[in-house]
């Protein structure tokens, strides 16, 4: 009986091409392994200690390559400006539209001239009651948010009621997830920046980065200075994302506040940032200025929304479950 032979075809899987990140980590690991070999020869380290160092090195490199998420709060001010190509406005580099130039909303345009003064009297009482409620409690970021939430809700509600803003889709979002892909360090390794500002005012579809006001995590009086780099990072994500998508208006506004100091930030279309400061509770005129600036930004958002421009996305025509918004950008 003749013998039969059959050849089984073997599927050849092409080797995955190494990325620049892979090559960078290989360089880092090779350098560390060379250092460990030198230590084993030049010192009295035992074999077990050298093996333990090698094991720890493998764990570190594996974990670092897998977990490359970086909180925005860990960035320095210089890194924020470098990643998003931002520069602070100065007298030397100032161009039209760079500095803070948003005018407070003109309440004279309202049909009823009594409605805004009446609203300010109501708001002043409400915020005074809120302060009385919280007086004596330890000031934390949660304490600041508890004071601010009624203020922001009342201002947006008033804007909707008197026609400064349409009811939809302008809205507040809380702790929306922001992310941005960038490369950091001498090795230019890829990182994903992540963060959750306490408040964002947005309109339209959040996938399109349709937001023009970002309010960073509220800070206590002792830590308000740390808020600047965070708000600029969040604003940078929106600004670069809007530029990447070819948006006509890439201006973004932000606020850092401890409920008394209100630092209003702006990133212009030229990627230059500026800041203007007001104080709540010192003078009625400054309280009114803060509210009118918020109303103007809300009005600006409502006039740019898909509802008033006629732009309708596929996502807006589908019925979707309500979920927490995410804002992301891959611009680097």
C-alpha cells in the first residue's frame, strides 16, 4: 500500500512593526540593563539582588508602556504652553483679538428693563443665604462647588427664561472627561492627558468639541494659584481640537475661582492667552460684571449652536442614552 504524504500550509503572521515609542523604550531599557551589569561587576551586589533589580526594571517598563495616562494636574505651566503651543499676551506680541475683549452682556437689549435688576437682587439674596448656610464649615473644593453651583444654574436659567440663550442645546456639564494625545520628554513618548474640570458650558454634540467656556476645578483660597495651568490645559484641549476640525471660531474661555476671586481666561484664535480678574462680594458693580460676562458667553454659545445655525449631525438625529460628555483631541 503506497504511503501518502501531505504538506500542511503554515500561516505566516507578519511581525508587527516597531513604533517610535517601542524603540524609545528599548533604548531606555538597554541603558538601564547596562547600568545593572556595571553595578554587578563594580560593586559587591549579590546575584539575587541583581536579579531583583532586573525583575523590577521589567515590571516598570511594562507598566509604563501600558499605562501612559497622565493627569493634566501633573503638568507644569511650561509643558502646558509647549503642548498646546500657547503664549501669554504681552504688549510686544499683542494683536487684534488676543486680549480679553468680551464685552459684558448689554442688559439694555432686554425687552423688560426691570428684569435684570430684579434678578440681581434675587441672586444676591440667594448667594448670601448660601454663604450663611456654609459659614463656619471648613473650606474645601466641595465647599466652593456647593457655593458656585446655585450661581451658575441661576445665571443659565435666567438666560434661558429671558431669551438670552435658547433652552437647548446650551447646558452645563459636570466633570466631563477631557483627553488629548501628545508626546512628552526627551524621548518624545506618547501620552494621553486626562482630566475632569468641574464645569463646562457646551452646546451641540460633545464629540465635536463644541464648547466655548471651560471652568476648571474650583480651588480653595490657598490653592487658587494652581488652577491656572489646569484651566489652560483644558482650554488647550478644546482650542487645539477645534482647530484640528477646521472650526471657524477657536476662541475658548475659562474660569478659575474660589467663589470670591473670579479669574477669567481667554485663548484667542492666535493661541495667545490672557486673564482678567474680578471679585465677588466686594462691590455690587463687580458682582453684576461677573454675571453679565457669563450671560455674554452663554449668549455666544447659543448663537453658535447647531439649533440656530441649522447644522445637524448624524449623532443628533439618533436617539441616544444620556451619558457624561467626553472631549478629546489628537492634535500635538
